[in-house]
């Protein structure tokens, strides 16, 4: 157990300070994931996720999380989710070459799990040198492990980059 003494005016302020402390001291997954706290829930700091949170130590291979909030529609099947998740992204070619798994997320919840075999750069110029993922739907065991789980804690409030890398 870790005891932290924080001075704050209200519960939501304490919650924000706790998250900040956790991030600064490499305790983020311990505090946010294992406790069931959800970052950004200032109205109820002790609220538990609707979906079980994924913790950083669960990524056993290089993984990318891709937010597809603007492209996702309810009722999409896995092939449709793969199609919207795979292109066109500004990514680090060095990091991309290491990625083996991709999680497509909508509103912080995993909607698709994909095995990545590579990335191809747009050479037409239509997409400003962005990349598309080459891959396929992950096996059932891998999909079941991550599907419908929360990654909300991995995207800080106000973050605009739809890409997050893990294990790289």
C-alpha cells in the first residue's frame, strides 16, 4: 500500500492531484487501473469503469492504441472496424516497424483487436505522407483478452493525438 498526503479543497481536486502524483511517480497503472478509478470522473472520484481497465503491464508485445471516435458507427463488424482503424495516420516509422498488435478504441473502449504485419506510407501524396496499417483481425484468445475493455486512462484529458504506443 502507498499512503499519499495531499492537500486539496474538494474531492475532485484531490482526485486530480492523485492522478498527477501517480503519473509523476510511475504509479499510474497501479492507482488508476488496479483501483478501478477512472481519470476525468470529477463528479465521482471513486466511480468504477463500466469496462475493466487495461493496465500497461498487460501489453506483452509492442502495441498501438488508435482512437477511431470520428469514424466508428454502432453495429460495425470487425472487418469494418479494421478498415476505419487502419488508415491514414501520422506515425513514427521507427515505432511503427515494431508494432505487432493494434487496438481500435471508441470513447475509450476497445472495439477491435488486430494483428499488425506492417505499415505502408502513402506515396500518392493524397494523405500527406501518412501511413496505413497492414494487418488482420486478431485470434479469438487475443481479441477476448482486450475487447470491450477500457483504455480511458491512457489518453490524458484534452489529448488530441489519436495514437498511443506501448511496449516500444
